[in-house]
């Protein structure tokens, strides 16, 4: 019988029933039943004393370990058997922990007890977010520049940064007329950005640092670092004139070439032979060349007649040819000169998409003044009259049918003017036309535009639904982002 209440019980060293034993002894004495967790709303991290901020989702093992560390000293006198979360409303700023402990009590009897510890989640801004809010506290800046009038490369670069999430550590992104400035709280983060840029676009960089303060007693120096990254001034759809030495080293290409895309290298094609070549940043800076025309100088031509050229022989030492393009000979006429009989003959690499009557954009080399050191030294017979760049479509129809969108970086800028908007539309059209560029960009389906079932074979190229991502809007709660399923 229990020595306290007289209830029959199995024999135990204390000769007491469980109820009387718990009334006599509280093994959870000294263990705090309430605690505090500090949570940063901006970056959604929890404070792990003394100064570490860690990312934890609700009901996660990391958050459980953080809560247990708060009462670790008090748990040293008991044996922890089990620990788990009790479901609480995500916005209540309360976390409840259900703990099961054991302890040896009177005469060697082992008592097990279950109790609840409640944590209050208090908001506190971490140091990194303080620096971001200040907007002036930075240790390193990466200045990205490109000496061109068109921003196609920067729009492409913006999508690469978003896809690889390299914008998360920036304190501030500032847009200026010829580039972007990225501000960082440490030199290592800025160096990581510079390495990424050198891997994704042909560029060169140099760095400098300025001494801010110096503690002579502890020998601590405080520097601000500046990284300058210059991207090659060549964009997609530019017509370039190579130096004779560079053209020969690329397999006896023609000096007049068209840039079909810019990735980590410059992709060139010879419109008269379909010969292709890639030029990396180091090669470009050894043998620099410039674009012959600005994109605003594109003129509209109409195809009067076109003939595909089959089986053209390669020249001596010629390099690889493009399989995605078709060589053709075309007679074209400017749409501004339709009342005259003046036509131009040219070779083009767009034979696979052009037909008589199509409108095409190109550059008129016959009636222009070329201000280029290599083009001025060329034999006039080797300079084509017209270089065709791309097929022309109705822009308003393309915008109306576009059922996808891109994300943008949050940056400080003075505002997009009409020229910037036109350049951004050019970049979107390039994505629709070039599958190789699309692979490096996250494209999201736009819910505002209905999906058209009919396909227009003669219309502008479109992006298929299989290449698009759903734009998910996950509502993140006040206690740490999207986590595991809540357990009762």
C-alpha cells in the first residue's frame, strides 16, 4: 500500500504511488518555463547568443536546438527523454516546447514528467539589416560599366544575378547611366560578385582600396574597397570589323561580322560564309574592336528576291560553320525607297526565316561613312553593301501575345525613360528568338495574359509553356519563413 494514501501499488523503493510522489517531488524545479527568442523581421533569422544569427524555419530541428540551448544549463540535473513543438498560431509570436524528463528521486526511484516551456518571439534587427537600412555603411563597392548606348548586356546580367541569387548580400544597388553599382558590407562578398561577372560576361577588372581609419594600439586598419569591372562594348546584333590578324586567327573569317549573342564569350558569325567564332574577354582586350553602328541606325528593308545557297565550299583554313543558320543571297530594297528602283544585293545568314516580301532590319554600309580604323583599311570590294540583322515583326502584336514576364532587381534609379523601355522590349524579343540565352534566364508565366491555343507559323517566335516557371507567392509568417508542417 502507498504510505501516503493507502492505494495498492506495485512495490517501488519509495513505497509511494505516482500521484503522491509527484506531489512530494517536482523534478522540473529550477527549469525555466518561459524564455525569449530574438527574431529579425528583415532577414528572418534568429539570434543564437552571443552574436550569431541563423536561419531557422518553424518546427525545424535547428529551431528546436536553439530553444534547448536556452535552457541547457537547467537541464543538466535531469535526463532529457523527448522534445517537440506544440502547434501555435504562426502569427502569435509564441513557441511552445513539450519536454519529457526523468530524474532519480527518493531511494532510487526514477520519476518521469512532461512539461511545457513557452518562448516569446521578440523582434530585434540584426547588424546586417541595420547596415542595409542605413544605405551608407558599406565596405566594398563593385562598379560595373559598359561603354555602349544599349543596355542589353545589363538586362541579361540582371537575370543571371536573380537566377543565382547573388543580389541577396547587397546593401544597395544603384543604377547610373552607363552601369550598375553594387554595395557590400565585406570585401569577400564583393570579390565573389567580381568572380561571378568574369565567368558570365567577357570583362576585365581592377581593384583599389582607401584607408578610412587606423588604430595604432591594436594595429587594426579599416579600408573601403572599390572593384571596377568593364564589360566589352559589344552587344547582340552589332556589326563589327575585326583586325586582319584576329580574323585570320579565327579561321580566315571575313572582317565584317555580326554578333549573334554575348554570353561568357562573344559569338560572331560571318554572314557571307556562315562561319562562326567565339572570342573570350582576354582575346578581345588583346585585339580590341568596336561596333560599326548603333542600334538606332537600323534601317528597314524588304526582301525582293532570295535564293538559298547550298554546298558552298570552305576556304583554306576555314573554321566551323553554323548549323542553325542558312546561307542565302538576297535582293533587298529600303522601305523608304520603294518609289525608286534602287535595290541592293547581299549575302545573309537568315535564309532559314526570310521569304520574299518579308521585312528585315539591317545596316546600309554602301551609303554610310565608316569611322573605323580596320574598316577604312579594307578593300572596298570586300565590304558588303547591306548586312541584314534580324527579321522585323509587329511589336504591338508581340507585346499583346506575350504571356510571360521577368523579375527585376530592386535598385535605386532615376526612372525609365522611353528609350530604356524600348531597349527592354528589344531584350524581351531577343529572349523569344534565342533559345540559348533563354536557358540562363528564369521566365515566369504571366497570369494576366491568357494562353493562346492557336499557333501562328508565320508570326513572331514565342516561348513555350514548358520553358516557363510558375510565379509562386509564398506568404511568409512572422516567425521564420516557410517551414515543415505543423505538428500537434
